[in-house]
C-alpha cells in the first residue's frame, strides 16, 4: 500500500510522543501490505472498522484513532485524521465531505 502522507503521523507523534512506536509500526506494516478488501485488512487489524467511507484503526490500546481512506484498487491509503480518543468522540471528523 502507498501511504499518503506520513507527515500527519510524524506531526501527531511529535505532539503525543507515546504514540510514536505504535504509529511507526502501523506505517511499516501497512506500507508492505497488498490488501484487496477489508477482510484481508481485518486479518491483520481485527479491531479496524469501516465507518462511512473511512477505515478507523485503534492505536496504542485505543488511546488514539487513525482515520484513513483506502483505495484497494489503486493500493493507496490516505491519512485523513490522527486523533486522541476524546477528539474522535467529538465526531467533528464526520463532517468531512468524503465521510458519507
């Protein structure tokens, strides 16, 4: 998978240093993956969920949430949001026009 863009992960981990290892692990695993559908993704990340047009990953024991848009056809992963669990619960990310 081609991840666009790692910069969001780096910026978040600079603010929340305890997320760095978990986000680096996620990046390493996903960048090597060749998933064709969510069932293959869930074999590696069972707690990941499709929410609207996004896929939501629990990071660091559900302390953080990583929200991405995945194109299995083109093998692209677009990082949309990296949030604390509290920010995720506020739900502002659901106002994204792509969410639907």
